[in-house]
């Protein structure tokens, strides 16, 4: 078993557990046992609790009535609320990026866009996820609003998780999604704030539909297994 460095234990554990949640190794609604994590990594329960509090802030876990933690459930209501929220934040950020982006920002956006183009040509979801996360972070920086950036960064792990949960069906939509991001890049480069904001709105709506479809599929499979 990999040994954790003695410094920043909580940060390391938050990264490990968060990555397990994002990649669906820890399932929606699954209880997280502090003792199990403590024994697995050879640490006390204190840094485990701190790590779980960090993940709660990022909405990857939530407290139960008994005071334990469980992986936040990806319900239709959660997905609708999530995309309604990010749509408000990022439409603002895309519009501001079109007004404020520097040459350095545009260069970074182009590099991220190249990764997305590569993910499209290779049908590689991992490259897509890295590229779209990088693109989003640069947009937030270019918007030049640190309050919005802080709020959006707290939502970023949930965004990665929700997208990762659609691994089996998202590749079918990649061409449309990358096209929307490509359009946003050109609108930001040309200072067209309203069009850049609209591009993100279309992007969010596409992702919302994909994720709601995925939830319905998972529920149908679970009901099918339960009836067997």
C-alpha cells in the first residue's frame, strides 16, 4: 500500500477520496467509514475527518442524520440544481472573459481547446475531461472576479464527477460539445460577450440532458436487477 507523507495528510486524503468519488469507485449514496480509511492508510481519524469536511465543502459528500458521511447522490433534482447554478456562474464568467481576456488567457484557452479537439479525433474521454476542466479554470481566471472564481472552483470536483458518470454515453455527444466550446473561444477572442455566454448556456443544457438521461438509465438498470 502506498504510504502518505506525514505533512498535509488531510489534503492528500481529500484528493484520494475525491478522486475515488469522481471516478465512481465510491458510488452515489455510499457510506464512507472513517475507521476503514484510517486503517487502510495508517493514519488517525482526525485527518480523515478534516478530509471529509473538505469534500463536503466541494459537495462530493454530505452528512447523514446519524452524523456520518456519504457520497452525495446524483439524483435528477441534484443535477437540475447543479446545472441551474453553474449556468448562472459560467454565463457571467464567459461574458466577462470576452471583455477581459488577455493574450495569455487566449493562448491558454487555445491550448485547452487543442486537447478537446484531440479528444474528439481520438474519442478519448480522459483527454476531454482534462481539456474541459482546464478550459473552465482559464475562463474563471480571465473573468477577473475572484469571488466568482472561488465559488466556481468549489463546484469543479462535482462537475468532473457528474461528467465522469456519463462515461458510457458522453462520447456520442463529443462532436456537438466540442463545437460549442470552439465557438465560445472565437467569441471570446473577438470580444463578443453575449454570444460567449450563450455558448456556455447551450453547453450546460447539453450536459444537463446527457446527465438526466444517464440517471434514468441507471435507475432503470437498478430496477431491472432488483426484479430478477
